[in-house]
C-alpha cells in the first residue's frame, strides 16, 4: 500500500468514526472511574472497572458502528490481542522517551497517534474483516 493510499484510508469517514468511538470509550472509562471514586471505591479498582467498561464500549461501538460487523468470540479475541499490542507499543514509547529525554509524557503523547493508526488498520483488516 502506497503512502498516498494509506493517507486516503486514514482520512476517511470510517477513520473519523474510529476516532469518535475512541473518544466515547475514553468518556465511559473516565466517567465510570470518577463515579466509582466518588462512591468510595479504591482507586485502582475504580480505574480497572473504568478500563473494562471502556474496552467493552469500544469493542461494541467499532463492531456495530465503525465496521458494521457482527460481534463474536473470534473477533473479540482478536480485539483483545490488538489491545495488548497497543498497550506494549504505548509502554515502549513511554520507556524510550523516559530514557532518551527524561520525559515519559512525550512518549505517551507520541504513542497516541501510533496506537490510533495501528488499532484502525488492524481492526479494519484483521479484527472485523
């Protein structure tokens, strides 16, 4: 795939839906975490519950809205693999920026577009194909 073809795919309506789903997922994650914290739940448990909720919202949104695919165990297993890969990519960026520039936040910020593009392409061509 040429660079111009990749750019055309990334600036599509479907990619915009993918990013929108990510934002909705983030709101569900953070919103549930905050709600549980206000209810007195311990922080790591609240963060874990928010993460799980966001993950499920993200999968449901992308399967139904972004890629119009039936949700099934095989797709969900592939989705979890991509979540794991994107997590490792994020950690690698954070560690590299921390080591090179003493700035882990720079690595986190760098990882965001990488994870978005990686997640979109793997979703389109592997998870929900």
